[in-house]
């Protein structure tokens, strides 16, 4: 029998005004909490226009970008190019090194969530790759009064085809007022729920949560199946993300996430020497 998870912590996201085309930002998962949030590094909620995120590098991690509003064009130096619309997401593996841009189409203000996911040392030199997770092709689990869109991992018997270096569940929960659902998770996973709209009660203790709040899931035995219960008071839209902790040292400097300071210095040297170009 699956163990019911509770909620360990609840916090409300605070927003700051950006500068220029970067209109507003909120830290859903603030950076620096490497051990607590493992395998997650940060999650930012952004409102931005063209020119905010021009070409920039990454190494040693992945980004998962989920578009709430607007149209966002992604391009990278490994051939990835796509326009993401509301409900679309992308998983970009920086691995050994990638240079990319994220630019709204002209006249668009994009509202998005971007999660930074760590990679284990054995995967930090993985070949960069890009995966489109288009809304119309994302598998959907349907229950009475609820739809769960599965961007990565699984929900019930619905499985996404997303390829992951780190085992990951990423689902969008759409639950009608008064409806209740459960989301299954491996007991070892760390995870959280971020409420985009509405309010409800969550977990074994029926913890209350509302729009713009993060609910951090309690841990359980890694050898035990687990599940978290969600009941909507008003119509609810939320993101639930959970993943397998890596348990390795994290050294993060700007866009690079490695295990040691020397690896960070090497990443900067390699980028400056043009070594992030794809091999021919």
C-alpha cells in the first residue's frame, strides 16, 4: 500500500520588478538550497519580452521551461529551434555545453516557469539535446473532475515518453472545485507543488494552499511507494514536480553547475575558447 505523503513546508512566492524587457520575476525555488531541493537547483517564474535572454551558455544541468502565456522562441547552437506556446514545455539538456537563447516573438510578453535540474557527475558531459513537449501531444490522465497532463514521468497508468537522465515526474494538475485526486510517486523522490490558480488542501494533513504558494512534500522511505492527495476547493491549476535526489556536491557559478570549483573554472575556459560548439 502506498504511503500518504504530507506537506513539510509552505511558502508564498514574492515577486520583484525586473528591468527593461524583463518585467517581473519570482523565485519559486530560490537558488542555494542544494541539499534540501536535490535534484532541483532553482525554479523561476518570469514575465519578459524580447531581448531578456539572448545567447548564453550552460553546462552540467538541464532546464525545463513551461509556457503559461505568450509565444517563446528557443534556438541553440546544436540545431534546436522551436516556438513554444501556452501549455508547451521543453527539456533542454546542456550536458557538456550549449549556447541558447529564449526570446518572445515580437510584441509578446511571455509568462513562464523555468526549472533548473541538476545532472549527476556521470552525465555532466552528456551530449546536449532538446526535447519538445507540445501541449497537444502531452499524454493526459483523466479522472472524475480532473485532468493531469504528464510532461515527464507518469501519473497513474499514463506514462510520458520524455527521456530523462534523472528520474523525474512533472505534471500539470487541473482539478475542478470539490474534486479529489492522488498522484503516485516513488518514495525516494523529493518534490513540490506550485499553485498557479485556485486553492485546495494537500497531503495527509490536508494542508491548505492557495495561488502563488509552494508546498514542499514530506519525504518517506525510498523503498516505499508513495502518493499525495490533492483536493480542490476552487478550480485548481498547479504544477507537481518530483525527482530522484543525486546526493553529490553542487558548485554553481552563473550558468554552470558542476561538482568542484576546478570544473567551474574549466567550464568558463572552454566557453571562452569556443569549445561549446557541436562536434562535427
